[in-house]
């Protein structure tokens, strides 16, 4: 939201910053407590209507309504955790005894691991996609490669094909795993195709196809990401062993990172044991009767759970990738200190953000050709994200809200960066007051950011009820205090981002 660099951010008195910290932490904890109370008071009704099961801790229920967490934890117990550990063992052994065989061995292992879960038919779908994408990429026409890969991704939404693929599996969860695999592999195929069109790699077609197989079936990133570009993958995997970071291949690194991931998993499980936010968001009646503080707690808990969940889902694969000499995208940043749409996209899923910038935003012109091209490039990037996630109605609203938020923020940034406005601000406001104004503007941006995330996480009905209860019915009793707390969150975010890396 601010055009100032980190070095230009004005410091505030320590007592003022301390007050922001106290109010931010206090509001988080109190709203979570109110949501916990509401969850316990309505536990019987929630248990009858939703997926509450016996908890891992005696006396607590466990909310299973978050499909993504339940889906991946069940698959982790069935096979994925063990195949990921197997990948780490294969990588370590080949690195020690025959480093030249490491990439081929990991490619074969990834293909076999995928076959063991998706079956021969499921892997055949991916092989067909790889073959078609590779063949079209040889023409070195970016537009043709985009058309080919978008058509391949669109097959996920063809109903007759969906029914055929469902018949291959005994459970719906197995079919969904194929869908997720095809969707994530689609991003990798687009990355390979465009990189090949822009700068064809040395070596024959067999060598290129081998690297594409390695990139596509790299097991830690295969099912759910995070996303890394084909160029980065091949450059980093080709590095000699002596150039890699020894600190990221040792036992101490493994123990420390594993310990962090276990702590994140415990926190995620704790949240769905003490706050039944996913069951509550699924019922409009509960959303209507939630007390104001519990309503705020629900909004915070949903976005915080999403953040901690992806620390786990990205954390273990990223750890294994680091041990393979790769530099994975940074893990998601804490959502409580994100105060803008642009910051959310830049820091939550850094891999997807860089992918969108490199393959959509910059090739379409980005910010180099004025505001109109920037709006168009941003809109098409969000349109692709919406399509990639499934293109449902609630995703269209979410993408539109994010596009509008980014456009407004960039427009304001340009306005305040102009020499005329900048001179007026410097004449009438001290640096500290200027920062407070930035935080105030960011509070409004954060409110809309939270609303858009609620639409993404809970659907249109959740966003509609929050909008009605907070900004229409409660504009004076809920909205104003909420903006005051969001102002505190923004000040903490500004302080945090001003710290040296």
C-alpha cells in the first residue's frame, strides 16, 4: 500500500508500537476465546449436522469439515508420507554413492510412486499431457503452447471424461488425487513449454524429454506443489554437489525442520479441536447468530488455519527439496501481518506468484506500458488462477475482488508517488503521521482482503453474511472497532516488513 521503501519507513515511539502489539495479540486471543465458547455451546448441534469426530485429545471433538486438511492428512497416513520419506532416502543414497545417477533415480522413483497411488491409467493421463505439451513446444510458438496446455487443463471439467476417470477408482478421494496431480502438473508443463519457446535448451529431444520427466514427476512437488519454474529446477539440479549448501543436507537441518513441521501440524490440529470454524461457516444460521467478537474470531481463525495448514503442506516437500539442492519458494508469510492484496499474493504462495509474474504478467506487458496494460495483465493473471482452481462462481467473485484490490492499491501507489501529491504530503504531514495514514488506508484494504479470503475459503454465502453483518447492520458497532484493530495489525505489519531480512 505504501510507495516508501523499507529504509524510508518512519519509526514510531516504542510505547506506541507496544500498544499496537498488545491490542493486536489481545484481539486475536479474545476473539478466538469467544469462538471457542460458541463452538462448545453449540457442540451437540454441530456434531449432529457436520463432521465432528472423537478428538485426538480426550474431551475434545475434531472438526473434519475442511476438505483439504482431511484429504491430505488421510493420504499422508495411507502412503504419501512414506513415499516422501522414500524419496529422501533414495536421494541421500545416490548423492553419497553415485551422484550422476541421482536425477535419473529420482525420476524413476517419482514415476513409480505416482503409479502406485494413481494407477497405470492415472499416470497414462499425465504421460499423454506430457507428450502433447512437449510436442507442441517443439514448434517454439508460445501462443500455440498456451492453447495446447489450456485445452489439456480444460479436460478436468469435461463431465463425460470425469465419469470415465471416476470409474477407474474405488473412492472419490483417489479420483481427486488425480485431479490435483493433473492441475499442478499443468503449471509445470506451461513452464517447460514457454521456457523452451523463449530459450531452447542445448541437447537433443531425448535429453529435453528426460528433464521434463524429471521436472514433472519430482515427487515432493508432484501432488500439491509448491511451484518452481522449469528453468530454476534444471539449473539447480545440475549444480555440482560441492556447490550445494551443506547446512541443508545434514542431520541437524533435518531434525530442526522436521521439528518445526511437527509443531505446525500440532497447532493446526489444536485449532480444529478447540474451534469448529469450518462447521460453523457451513451453516448460515450459526453465522447469523455468532456474537460480534466470535464473528471476528471466525474470520481470523479461518485465514490463520489456512496459513498454518500450508506451512505443513508446503513445509515437508520444501525440506526434501532443499536437501536435493533445490531452492524452494519461501513458505507462506503470516496472514495477520499482511496489510495489502499485493503483499498477500507476493508472500503467501511465493511460487505461484513468481509463476504468474514470469509467464502471464510480464509477457503481457505488466507495468511497463502504463496503467491500462497493468490492469489487463493483472486481470488475465487472476482469470487464469480462477480457471486453474476450477472456475466456480465463488472463485470468480474472489478473483474479481483480488483484481480490484490490486488495481486500487497500485493506482493509489502511483498517485501518492507523483511529485505533486508527494510535495503536498511532505508539507502537511510528518513522516510518523504519514506512516499512520498509510496504516489507516491499509486497514480498509485488509478488511476487503479478509472478505475476499472468506469468499475463497467458505463460499459466497460466507462473504455475503459477513458483509451484511459487519458493514451494513453493524457499520457503527462492528465495522469501526474492526477497522481500529486492523489499523493495529497494519502497523505491526509495517514494523515487521521494515526489519532487515
